[in-house]
C-alpha cells in the first residue's frame, strides 16, 4: 500500500501563503501543513486551521530567521541582543559547529514554539524544521528530546533518496544543482538520524521527497513524482502560497514559485494520478 502526506511548509509566513495553503487543502490534495510559531501571520494561520480541521497541522520549528519565541535572556547563545535568530542557515551552522550555540538554548526555543502553538489551541501532529536544520545531528538530538518530552513523536525524515531526486529533476527546465547538493549533504547524516529516531522511539514516513525540487513542483513534476512514488508511507514537501506584497517584502527565496506549487496541488490531472495509482492520502495523525 502507498500512503502519501503532502505537507506545506511555512504556514504563518504571510496571509498569501496561508490562503494558498488553505486553498490547496480545500480544493486540492494537500493534507498537512507545518506552522511557524514566529511567523508574522501566525494568528491568521491558527484561525484558518481551526476552520479546516481536516488539515493536519504540525510545528515548523524555526532556528534561522525572524524573532525568537523564548525570552532572549534564556537563549543568549542562539538569539542576538534584539531577540532575533541567526539570519542565515550558514551562520547558524557555523556557530553551532564552533560550539557557540548551546543545545540547551535550541531546546528552550523549540519548546517555546511548540507551547505557543498548543496555547493557541492547535495540537501539533508532527515536527519538522525550517531550512531543514534538523538534518544536523545536534539539532536532531535536541528535537528528539523536546518532542519526546512533550509527547510529539512523529517527525519529518529530511533525507531524500538521490535516485528519487534525480528522477524528479532530470526533465525539469530549470537547474536544481543546489537542491541536489543539499539532498546529497542530508544523506550523509542518515546513520545518525536513524540512530536518534530509534533511541527516542520516534516515527517517520518511509520516504521523503521534494527537497531537490523545492519551489518547482508544478503540475507535470508533481504528477511524475506521484507516478513513481515508492511503496510504503511517503511525505512530499511543498511550499504553496499566493505571491503578494508581504511575501515580496519577506525576503523569502520562494516567490512566484509558491503559486506554481499551489497550482500543482489543485490540478485535476494530479488528483487523477492519486486515484489511478491507488494512493491513500493521509496526515501525520494516520502515520503508524
């Protein structure tokens, strides 16, 4: 049996992103989204989620970009004097590798983000991270400890099979060299990731796809991915949304790309492919 979670990252980033995610769920095949506790439109996303209880909502843990949720005095090695998180993934990884960011600070920030979502009336179905930071073993260990302590044991597996990555990108018009490199880099920590998952009793889908095609999963690409979906449970990561002025000002690399991915989730031919391949669409709640 093939089971598929279609997850939208960045829920809460802007109202346009929120609207695109909800539209892709109501009228398309999107089953899940992950909410940014520090997102500018967090409250709007929460309200939208409550009106759409069929949408699985997890926590998109943010350690890079934007304001921290925990008090800055308690996470001084992670947040700057203004209470902001590291502005780039490269800076975060460099500081973490050099020992300048304490794992206690990471765990406090993760816990604060999860607790903010719970306080808003949303019980997270699972955990993943902005910019895939939990591909770093230190971040994954922190995520596992916090998730286990708070009773959230379903987690994104951020490693994409390189064969699947190549199949996804080989016919694409645009270059995906950076995304393929990122997918290859994530694969190198697979043994550490799997060991942590086992040690903490966590649950992940069997397969993960979408990293190599970030921002470029249009209708044809998503159909091709569904047609070649491996057996077992899989997650496809997407970034649907509506490109508006707030998104343009946000600094996000993904702009009109979000409209492209939203259109794929709404495409009738993509919906037909799910039926033709006898794929069961699920959220992380149904993952077992």
